C-alpha cells in the first residue's frame, strides 16, 4: 500500500510502472490518488516480492506499508 509519495514524484511513478506494468497515465493517476488516501499497488504476492517492491519505493522516496 502506497501511503506517501514524498518529493520525488517522478521516481515513484517510474516505480509504479515497473512493478505493475501499467501505462504512464494509469501510474500517474495512482500516484496522484495517494493525496486522498493510501493506494494498493499489488495484492496477493509473496512476502519476498513485497519486500523487494517496498525497497524500490523507499529508494524513490515513497512511504509504503505491507499488509
């Protein structure tokens, strides 16, 4: 779950595209929607994959929570 984008919004959008294989507009819309509340990035994945995804987002400056 993406909780906060941070200051490097473009890097977070790139991370969303990389993780979800969504297009640029869909990724940007998801990142923009974080202002109204946390957004689910990916569901039903293994803990190891979730940890790797979390690292990508943290490097981009975002705050992520694994549920």
